[in-house]
C-alpha cells in the first residue's frame, strides 16, 4: 500500500493518535491518567469495607496550643496506657522539651512529663517526617541510633527505590529514648491533588524507614521490626503475611465506613481526658493521636472524601495491611497497559480502516466496553488496578479522528458504485473468520469464484479449522481448493495430516488430535482463544499444555479433560456441570499462594481450564531421604500452604488432594498450591472402571472411607507431607493399596523422632496433632497450624541465638 493509500485509509491517523497517547502515557502526564483516576475513585467509594473496631482516632484541635501542649498529650498517653491500649501512635512532632517542676517548690529539678509517660507506657510510636528536594541529593547527616534501629534490616534490592528523601525531622532526644518505635507519616498526593497511595518505606542515606501504618500493623501482629523483610518493587514480608507493593513501595489502601457513612471511632482530646469517658473503651486498641483535618497541612483529598486527616488515612492503611484489603499495582501492570495501548494502535492503524462503518463502530464500542468493564471488574473482584480507561479513550478518539478524515475524503471523491457481490461476500467471510465464526466464513467464500486471489484466503481458513481440530471442515476446504489447483502450496500434505488427525481423534480422543498438530510443528492448535505451543505433562485429569492468551500475550497452563473418553454417556452432562462448577469455585480463590484460574471452557469433547503458568518445581524432590530441606525452610513452606488452605476453607473450598506434587516452589521462592477444586471432580465422580481417583498415601482416614470431609482432611494430608519433608519417608507405606488404606485408617505412624532424633519436639508434636486418626482429635484449623509453626520457628531461632 502506498503512502497516499495509507493516508486515505485512516492508517496514518491511527499511527499519529496512537503515538500521542503512548508518549503521554510514557511521560506520566497527569492529563492522561484522569479517566483512570476517576474510575478508581468511583470504585473506591462504592466498594467501602467495614471498619476495624480495634482502631481508634484521637483528634487534637490544631488551633489550640493547650491541646497540643506536652502536658495534655502526656496525660492522654498516661490514660491510654493505664487503660491497656495495645499501641499508641503520635502524629505531632515535638522538637523541644517542655519541662515542668516536679512539685510546687520552684527550686526543684525540672521534669519532662511527656518523655517520662512515653517511657512508662512502653508502647508509644513516634512520628518521622521527611523532606524531598527536586535534586537527587541526600543529606549526609545520620539520624540518631534509636531511629536507625527501626529501619529495615532485611532488604532484597532487586529494584531501585523511587521514593528517596532529602532530610528527616524527628522528635527531641528525650522522647527518642523511651519510644517503642518510629514510623513516617508522609503522604504524597497524585498530580491531580488526590492522595490514593501510602508509601510503606522511604529511603534516606541508604536506609529504608517504614511507615507508621506498617509499624503499627506489625505491632498488632506482634512482629518485631527486625523480622520485617523489604523486597523492593514487589512486597514486604510481615511474618506469614506478604504485603504486595508497587515499584515505589506503595499500597493503595481500601477505604472503610461503619455502615452509617462514618469512619473509625474517634474522640477529641478533651473527651479522652474527661472522666466521663470509660477507660475500658481503649483496651487492646490501636490509638492514633493527631491534629484534626481543619488545617491545610494535615488535610488531604482522597477518593472517599475531600477533607481527610492524616491519621484517618493511616487508619485505612493499617486495616488494609492487616486484612490484606489493599488494591495492588504490581510491576507487570505497566507492561499490560503498554501492550493494550499498542494493540489499540494496531487496531486503529491496520484493522479499523478495513471495516465498514457499522462494523467499525460495533468493534470499537465492544472493545471500549470490554476495557472499561475489565478495569472495573479487576479492581472490584481482585483488587488489581490495571488502567484501561486510557486505552478506551485512545479507541474512541482514534475512531473519531479516522471517521472525520474519511468523511472529508469521501466528499472529495466521486460517488463510487456499489461493491461487487463477490467482493462483499469475500469481506463478510474475512470478517466472520476474524471473529472465529469459521463455518459462516466458509459459506461466504464458497459463493465467491475460485481463483488465484481466493486460494490464500481459503488456505488460511483451512489452517484455522485445523487449529480448532475441526478436521472434517479442514479436509473439505483443501479438497475444494484442489479442484482449482491441487499443487497450491502444501495442501496435499495438509490433507494427509488432517485425515490422520481426524482418525486419531475418532480412536483416542481430542488430546491426540492436539498432539498430532503439535508433532507436525508447522501450526499451533488452539483451545478457545488460547494458542497451544507444547505439552507440559500428563496426569490423572488429562494433559497439561503450555499456551498463550493472545488477547494480552500472557503465558498460561491449560489443563484438559477429554470428557467423552473418561466418562460414560449417562454421566457426561453431570460431570460437565461439575467440572465448570468446580472451576468457577477455584477461580474465585484469590490468594498469593493459590494458583490463579483465569478461564474454563469446552470445545468439542475437550474441557479445559486455563490457569497461571508456574515457572518452578514441585516438592517431590525434597521428600527423598538425603535431599530434605532444613526444618525452618520446610516449616516456612508448609506455613504458606497452610495460609492458602485457611483462605480456601474460609471460602468453603476443600482441596482434597494436598501432596508434594501439588505444591510448587517458583523461581522467585514463592509457594503455590495447585489443583484447587479439581480434585473434587475426581473425588465425586467415577471413571469407566468404577475406581475413585485420588492419592491414598496422603488421604485422610475419613476420605478413604468415603465419609464427608471438611478442612481437617486437608490438614491430615498436609501433616503427611510435612512428615515426609522432615523424615524423607512417608508415615504410611505398604505393598498394596488395601494394606496402605488399613494403615492410614488404624495403624499409628512411627514418631518422626525415631527416624531422626534431631527433629525438635515441637515439630514432632505438630505432626502428631495433624495425623490424628479421628478428626475430632486432630488440629482444628489451618490457622492453628500456622500458629504452631510460628512457635516452632521462634523456638528454633531461640536455640540458634538469632533474633
């Protein structure tokens, strides 16, 4: 196509508009973020969550010097401490002491009551405030040692921190000595003036200082600052909790209301000090003391409201951390957003100019709605913020520009005659083919005269039929082409391969049709919208393939089940319903330690589930004698599995097949539990041979006996896995299935300490509790398993002398 044709087709307009949007996005211009910010603010207002009653705000009148005095705050701390408050955080910076006489004799020594009460309370956290300059130059002045001890000690520097401070302001030295910890209160408005995020760490002189929200959340979980681990650009580890952050170590907290439109419980300082206010209201609470929001330096515009105090925003952040409620923008979202803009640009440049007016409008409107709904759904359902509005705006503005240009060009040209019917059918066929409606496309192509121009079009259609494993249709297409030119390209080879694949499907099932296409190596088969590249493995459920979602260019693992091959005809409909129901349940589980289910579908007789592709290894290699991991490492892995199980059990999902093969350790050291929900299909349906599928070595006694199971069954399986990872052998072994089932049901396991005397008593007792035959005597929940593991790890650290 020459340059004039590109201009007249609208392609050049599409290129120009796309480049403008890409430049604006890459330059972080606030104008290009407005629509996405408005959508985020709207969702934040609509998706508010209940407030946590553990958090209480104490507001100090910023205009009252009496309320901000050392004496008033000292009295407040004294009352809160005596009332049994768990943690007290102060958002008022005192840089100089205010000394008072110890008694009425003016000659007596002066006493710093605020410092004294902070020291006696032992649970008061003091504020830090950073200054930021336009130049990337940091002060060489070191902060006091008390403050430096509160910085992160465990840091994984796999990225460069973007938030770097110039100067630090902190309380005077007497206060530092008695403080329980420190955290910064800095908040950063976005270019539009709205505060949406909370920085969990700020760098100064190569030290990373945690935010007050993070320190309070750690304190509420009884986790010392020294145990926090900062993985720059990905997350922060608080014990068993991983707080996901973006590249700038920020979270986007959820907002909370009490149901009546209000927020957290709050008291004025005068109300707190009043004798009429019961002290027991503050027992075991997290107290935030700060100035009210009526002064400009402490008032912020937020998605929830336009006048929010700093301590209230911090309160929302604390709860979001503790309850894992924050919205996340992982680093990969930037690549997805860029990919969406590029795809929209390609659409405007290459595809839209070729569509008719109505088809173009329909395509643009559909794509725009899909983008907006997807952005809304990801935030609402999965708490992931992918900014899709900018791409939607690119589609709308680009379409308008191309339409206006087409209008003016049409005026310049003489009216053209109506298109030839053959050309119309050809274009309709191509349109149908682009939408995946291959049969309709073939009907239109058959109307067109068979000539040299139609051969490449029909050839591509034949390949599309093969990818969809519609081999009968592919054969018909190639035979139709052969009536005009039997030697066109490789259609004779294609005919032979299509016939072989058809026979393989008839004899062995759809998976063999896929295998034949993969073995050919010249085309990649598809399942639904997914393109398949290779076979990853085979299991009880069928074959697992490596595929790609072409819409977002994401690698996926596709697990298939040939329903007609595995089940009798009278069972097929019920099994299919169960398959999609279980896939739906598994897809609802949104947890960092559970493999993500993206999609499920069925094509011909092949059902499939598209899920997160895991680049790692399973735990089988670490269950062999001599290859087991250190006990602390094993406990941490099992803790992550327990977290996943607790989350699933809380949502009414039982795994039913916990075993080392279903636990993956990824290259980034994260732990993933696979096959959630899928085991239920096997457990509840019988194969043609009438055998209930499962893994007897890891099944609980009640599961083997066919009784109804609950979460404790998963804990038994987890106990078997823990035993095997510690001892290098399974607790129950036999030379036949029947003997194995008898041992699991009735024979006590050998105490792991008999196999390895070095195993700590606490670990052995945990295993014994998990392997109790009777569910009533077994450890009650995955949450309790987590607590026991934390105790084991603490004992191990104490024995090794590590903090």
